[in-house]
């Protein structure tokens, strides 16, 4: 028994000593933290706040604050200071914070030592209401003059605007929500509930009071220092929409975002919409000017090089020619009324370009159909097929761009190739229309000369 009691006594003594050490460390850490929270002088607090405000926008949170960089720096969108420090929603250590923000790490760490109340008190905006002193003191025994009550216009219910701005003027109170979709919100009075702007911004004036939350999707919050928000603030930027990947082997670079930004999706949607519009316009041209479209397609098929060269020369010479014509008409009294015809001439050239481009798409569709051994289709199907072939490099580049920045070289080459091919298609079609018009003019001139031969 004595042999067993001796090891047990040693183990118990070691456990007691370890518990005492842990308790001392915990008490020391709490004391250091409390001292750090309470011993920041007022001058140092002002300097710390000025340093933070120079580089960051301050966003209040329910359990702390968040800092948004005023200038882009290393992919940092938001630094949250609460129980922990998180960058873009990912908690970081002190060393990682220094690697990401550099010299600002000391100030951010100093802020993290404060509790939530002290942190909000340090970074809170200045009060909107200031003490108004009377010009002269009232006589003893007399009551100070009362200010006349401000007349408030109250609107019960919600204020909702679609494709427009929602405005709450000074002296006006809206008891419900203030919502603007595809528009902005301007608050100079009081909103009794939350304020929401979708694809717009929120502007809060110096006397604005919002009793609920402020939510901004696709815009910005512009807040006067005197504005009062009694709820939370949420800002969602379209460029922040994406898929974030966190992995242990990515810690040295931070999180990687796929589909980072709304740009690639918007460009793909825009290119697809343009393809559909071009197809509809080309089909309309085939309906109303079938002879010209088929003639342009035949000219492009017979001599594509000549049509393209003529079209490029025409694009280059059109702007100087119009400028010279306008100047000549302006300096002559007779030509001033003719200036009104220049817009109609531009419309005629635009129609010729559309007809020529439709003919090029028609010719390309017929060539691709024969190339792939597809059976005969209607002319409208040939135009759609030709447009798909012309815009295929551009559409492929927009789709591949969804993969993110590693595919940027491939995307750049495909987009550049697609734009060049589309430009050449427009040029060849315009050149084919001009060449056909010149050939018809020469044929009519030869016919008139044959019908009226010169007398000997």
C-alpha cells in the first residue's frame, strides 16, 4: 500500500501545481486585457480613431465593428473585430493579420483588446444633436422660452418604389418600411422600420433617423455623421457575389473565390442577348429585303476578300466624308437646309450595314451547313446558324471566363478573336452591299447608253 500511495501522492501534487499555474496565467491574461482596455489615454484614443478613419470605413456590428478598406488592398473586403479578428469572414492569427494588412495590424490589434461597448464608443459617429445655448440667460425666476414644436407629417404603412427613388423628407415620418427596387432611398426624416435599397444606394441626411435595419444590395450607403441608425447595417455588393473555397493548403494565399464578381455572368448574359437581337434583326431584314440579303450573301460567297476590303475602306472613309460634307453644307446658304438630310443618310447607311451583315450570316450558315453535311434548311435557320458560327469564339470566351482568373489568357484570346471575326463580318457585308449597288448602277447606265446611242 505504501508503494501505491507514493506515486498517487506525486501525481496529485503535480496536478495541483498545474492547476495553480493555469489559474495564475488566466488571471494575468484577464488583468492584462482589462488594463489594456482601461488605460488607453484620451489623446491616444483620438489618434487611434483618426488612423483607422483615414484608411477604413467603419461599419457597426451587433457584437463589435467591421472595417472596410477605402482603397483596394490585397483582396481584403472586410475586417471584422469582435471576439476574434476575421478577414473576409475567415478568422486570422496575429501573424496572418500582419502579413495581410502590414502596419495597420498594431492598430487593429489594439482595437481588439477593447470590449464591444468600449469599441463602439470609440468608433461611434459624433452625436447629431448639439447643445443650443440661448443668446442671453433668462431672468431669475422666469421659465426659459420653449421652442415651438416641430410639425411632423406622418405616413402610416410602407413606402415602396419600383424603378424609382423613395424619399422621406425632413419633418416626415414613415411608420413602416422604406423600400426601393431599381432605385435609391433618401432619408432626411424618420423611418419607423427597416430601409432597403435593391440595385440602388441609401443616402442618410444629417437629421435622418432609422429605427430598423439598413440593407443595401448592389449599391452604397452614404451616411451623414449626424444620421442615427438603431438597427444593423448590411451592404451586399454585386462584385462580392461568388463561391469561396477554404482549404488548409490555401492558408498561405487566403481564400480563393470562384466566379469572383458579377462581371463574367453579366457579360455572358449580355453577349447571349446580343446574339438573340442580331438574329431577330437579321430575320426581319430577310423578310423585308430578301433580294438584297440574298444578293449580299452571293457576293460574299463569290469574292469574300474583295467585299471585306471594300467594307473596311468604306468604314474608314465614312467619318471624314460626313464631316467634310457637313462643313461644306454649313458654309453655303443653299446647303444649310440640306443638313437636315444627314440624319436620314445615317439611317440609310445603318440599314445597309444590317442588310449586309444579314447576308454575311446567311452565306456563313450555308457554308457551315454544307461543310458539316447538314440537310437543306430554311433561310432563317441558315441565318441563325451563321450567326452562331460568327459569335462562337466570343460566346466560348464568355463561358470559359466563368472559371475565374486562371483561364484569363485563354479568355482574352477567344474574346479578341470573336470581336475581330464579328467586325470582319460587318465589314464584308457592308462591302458586298456597296459593290452590288455599284454594279447595278453601272448596269443601268450601260442600258441607258444602249437604248440611246450617240448620233454620228
